[in-house]
C-alpha cells in the first residue's frame, strides 16, 4: 500500500507540462507558436495561416524548442517525440526529420545556416549537416545527428550561437554555462572549450547575445531560476554584472524563507543592437525591460510593462530584428478548451526598439487585440480560439510554474524515499548474489 502511494506520488511529481513557445521571423514575415504537439504559423504578408507539408505528419508529442535561422530561410522544431524537424520557409516543407535517442530540450541553427544543433535530456548536443537541403529532388531525410559535445548527465536547457558564429554556448540545469569553439568540421566533434560562465545559484533557463556594430563580439546575458539576469564576457567567462530582477519586480519579500522557490526568469529577448532586453519572469504579469550599456558592461531596469487587463504571464517572448514589436505567448500543453483544442494567448508590446538614434525614450505599450498586425485572423490561428476565459489563464500560469519546477529543479528525497527508488532500479534487479 505504501509503495503504491509513493509510486503515484512520483508519477504526479514527474508529469511535465510543456509551455507555449513563440518565434518571430527575422523580418517579421511569419509568427510561429507551438503548444503541445501543435505547430501554428501565420503569414503576416498575406494575412493567412500557413499549411505545413510533412510526409510524416508533424510532431506527435510536446514541442520544446522552435527557432528561425538568421536569414529566416530555415525553421526548426523539436521536442518530446524525439524528433527534430527542419523546414524550408519558402515552401514550408519539412526537409529533414532527424531522430534523437532522447527527448530534445533545445536547438539552434548556425549563423551560416549550414548546421542545426540540438540537445537531449541526457546532456548530449548533436549536429546535423543541412548544406544540401536546397536540392529540390532530394528525398526527405530520416537520419540521426552526430554527437558534438556533452554536459555530464545534466539537462541542457538552452543552445545559442555567438553573433559571429565562432562559439556555441550551452546552459544546463546544474547552474553552468559552457562556451565551446564551434569547429570548422563539426561532424568530428567540438573538443575545445573556451570558457565556463559560473555564478548562477539555480538552473540556467535562457540565454541572449548582446551585440552592436561597435561591439561585434558582444556580451552574453543569462536568466536563471535564481531570479537574476547576469551579464558575461563569455570569451573569458567573467561575470560583469547581476540584476536581481525578481526583487526589482516586487516578486520577492523581505520575509521570504531560504527554502522557498524563487520566481524563475523564463525567457530573454534583446533588441538588434542589444541596448534593450525584455525579461519574462515566472510570476510577473507582463515583462521587465532592462537597459544594457555595452561600454560600461552594466544592466539596469528601465521599467516593468504590466498587463493588468487579464492574468497574462508570458511563457515565451520573441522579436524580429526589423520591427519594434515584442511578441509574447502564454499557454501550456495541459490547457484545453471544451472542444479539446490546446489554447494559447498572444499579446504584443510596441516600442521595443533601440534608442541610440533618438533622444527620447520610445513609448512602450501593450497593444489591444485590434491593434495587433492582422488582428483577429492572426489570433484565431495562433491562439486556437479568440476568446479565452480568465480561469484558463490562471490554470496555464500554475501549470507552467509546476512544470519548470519539476523539470529543472533537482528533486530531494528522504532516506526512506531513496530506499524505495533503489528497489525499482534495473541495475539493482539485474545483480546476482555473490
């Protein structure tokens, strides 16, 4: 009876809810939203939804990462079905369907668009060569990636390429950020580590590069479960500045206990020259806007952009390099309506731009639904339905909070619980008496 109770408790604890994700084409030609196994795309140029062409029928389980390439010619998606799908955005045909041994947690596309990298839950990063993808007569490839590098048994939470394409940066659940030289022949592996960025006290959840014409190599910003955003000289691994965003957003209290879980930074998004960084925080109804000063290597808070009309806590944010709009989505794979459609909520913030050429700070405001580009048709495609009740928003917020805690915070077990788990281990069962 006791064992059954413990087993049910473990199953409940380990249920992982996937947050809704959003990705914006570099020129804002397309907006992509994933929720559960659904991949929804909207063409802002002609004002219609996009039909995906995939001989294998799309994803079968929750999508964990979506990404456009630097030029927007490629789009990649991956997740719990152990598949990485690479799409040609001209035709929206799936040109590669790559099989992973484990569930995929993150992916990135190299700056030259020759390689796609993805990480699995065991801490291994794989690379796929996509240089011949534009051969129209080539059959759809079902293949495996080639191991590139690994973190020792630690879930990799985010992959990013440096702006110059020289480095690939990996962040993990064990507070580490690793900067690795991306080799000229990546199919042979990446063996040269440039640096480690160490300083976070909880899992690293997101990364964003900050660069400009004057600072082409740029700096690295990271968000974490310790409720901070940190600024790094990633080439040397030096910590330059720390911004306690949880405290500055009023989400932490003076009487907070040490063992209480801090509100995690869930996503970061920087403007094209890196002077502004939008920060999504687990319990914040809106986003925090930071200023990054590349000359002094500092972070400072500009303002909190609140969304007060409804309970909207972004699970993912994104922006193009050419349009001053910040796109946000909120949702979770467990959130369904009465007709079983997975629901997401999309909001947009205007004025998300660099101010290097102006003397007055651009006005930041949350757009009404009718002010969003393409308005109702876009929301109908990306959200699943136009009207979403307040109760659904609260459910989504709690589901994503639980999901991130279960996925990324290491579980602590009592001595009794550890003994019970040992009894179910395969290596223990397979041992024979001496």
